[in-house]
């Protein structure tokens, strides 16, 4: 299998390499792709040095799969070019997520909808992936009527410049600013850019992508996305209102039985999910599960996951693995 990683020098691209090695996909040829300034440099994959190539060279090599994480404009320009030579693109940008003819996939939820004809597949936004993985089985049994989510998002979601600003602030050093404010003693209610309606793109992704993945646009969703100075992963406070009466133990059992979800929930021993514990792991961790007594059939819970892994690289590699295992590529 020839697999290209487009944006290989970025934070998510680097994690994609790590996850490809960990999951031991039968990658016979890795094609690392980056911007012109990195062409010719080398990356290490499975103990071997591999030369970074240009987009043009990668397309000519006709990979079976191309994992993209290089920003929406690069995806819009080059994903169709890869698809035109038969490559199946799994794109981590927002470029194609809301296209009616593109699938937005969390493998545990909707990979079964994939076919050989899907040549550009959208990887959902990190804060969406971790949330819908926990919500999907609950929606199936109790039907979610309303969802309110507040996020506490890792600095790594903004990119390497923000991580550097955080480190500089801790070290008392000056440097390039990703934010016009201090990060390390702060909570910034501003993830991505503001739209006309007063919501950020991040908040609108949480709303729209959730409805698409759960295939139910009647779910009333609202979101507030906040950036906080942690690096291990995104945390989310989620309030759900179901159509049907639910049983709390049943909720816990359903979550515990869901592939990719780990329930960490015992406040008697201070057991609850935290980014520091989720960092470097692929699971979505759920805790603080408790009835919301202010409304009928309502529930609160706390969801944490490593945004660079299940929130991006791992989910994309799992889609690739699904395609390979089901003979949908190559
Ligand atoms: C963020 N979800 O965390 C976005 C993109 N990674 O900023």
C-alpha cells in the first residue's frame, strides 16, 4: 500500500506518522509531502529515512491513500488532483466536511457508509469527533433533542505558534504571538474566527458536523468554544436533553460498551477525565455523568480526548485502515 502524508512536518502530520507506525498498517511505501521549503529533507518512518517530496511528485507516484493535514486551501487545490489519479484522500481540514456529496466519518459511527467511489473523505473537527463518539450510541437509544456544549480546548489545536507562545510565556521570553493576549493565565473564548452571527467557526463546526455525523438535523445544538493553556487534549462540558426517559446506569453501560470510549467516573475517589491523563492516548474519556435535575430527561457529562490523536491523526488512520481492511482502496 502506498500512503502519502500531506503536511507531514506539521503537528498532526507528525502524529499521523506515529499512529501509522503504531497500528502497523501495511504501508509498503510512505510518501511524505510538505511545502517546497521542506522538499528534499528527510523524515524517519519505521526506522528508515524517507525523503520529503513535493505535491507534484507525490501525485505522480499515485498513492493508494493520501492523508491530508495541510490546511483547507491546500486540500481544496490538491485533494481533487490526487483523486483524479485514483488516490483516496482522507482530509483533516474543514474544506469538504459540509459538502453534501462528501462523507464525514468517525469510523466507529459511520464507516460502513464508505464505498470505493468515495475518493475524498472528510475527517471531522477534533472537538466534534470526541463528542459524537460518546453521543452516537446515546442518540440511537434515547434520541437527543437538545445539546449544549462548552469546550476547554488545548493550545495545540491552534498550532505550533500558539504552543511556542505558551512556552515563551512560561519561560518569560518574548516571541511571535499567535494570540494578542497572554495565554498561560487565561481562558480565551475565541477558537478559529468569528462569523457574522457572533459564533466562531469552531462553534459552528460543533453544531453542523454533529448533525451531519448523527444524520439528524433536528437535534438542537449550541456551542461555546474556549481556548485554555493545556497541551494534552480538549475537554468538553456536555448537557443533553433526550426525547425519552433514561436510566443512568444504562447510560454508563452503553458508554462503557462503546468502542473507543473509556468511562472514568467515580468522584468518591476523584476519578474523572483530564487532558493530562488523556494525552497520547486514542480513547475518548467520559466522566462526571449525572442527571440534570433542572429539566426532564436531561444529562450532564464531561468528555476529554487527545485532540491530535483521536481528534485528528488516529481517526484519519482508522478510516484508512477501514478502507484497506474492506478492500475499498488499491
Ligand atoms: C482547534 N479544532 O482546536 C481546531 C483545529 N484544530 O483550534
